């Protein structure tokens, strides 16, 4: 029976590591999904020049790039050696979706805060309320 708590500790540690890794990659995945939904094309750099351009771009940020007289917008994915490339119309759609996503996240956060405010915490006495009278001097 001594091994059972040790097993649970290991399972809990692995679960925490997986959860932390999942949270760290969520924002990047969301940017990629938004870019694809906006019509960006997935491009794999084929020559050293393209790879050099990709390496110079800021990570997780759409950057304008002039190529053969046209402006393209590139979101690099250096982990997978990919780039999401779109023109001005796709970039406008991407920006619109980002703003909509941010508003949605803000609305969700506000709703969660309102839900917490609506809960009746009076029975707990709050900080320094009747429940903590014995601790005051």
C-alpha cells in the first residue's frame, strides 16, 4: 500500500506537466487557426533564402514582407518550419477575427467576474468579518 501514494504523486506530476505544456502552446495554435481561417496559405520554405527570411521574422507576429513588388503578410511557425502567407485582404480578415476573438474573450472574462460577484460570500464573513473576530486584537 505504500506504493499507491507514490503512484498518485507521479500521475499528478505528469498531469501538471501536460497541462502546462498545453497552456503554453494554446496562443500559437490560435494564431495559426486564425490565419488559416482568414485565408492565409501554408508555405514551407524550399530554399535557403526563404528559410533565412523566415528566421528573421518575429515569432508569433504577422509581419509585412515585400516580395517581387507585392506586399505579403507572413506569420512564421518556426517550430514546424512553416509560414502562413496572405495578401492584404487576408490580413484584413485576420485582424478582424483577432479583434472579434479578443472581444469574445473579454466578454467571457466579464461574465465570469459577474458570476463570482453574484455568489453570496456573506456567510463566510469576508476578510475581517464576523468569522474572524477571534483573530482581531
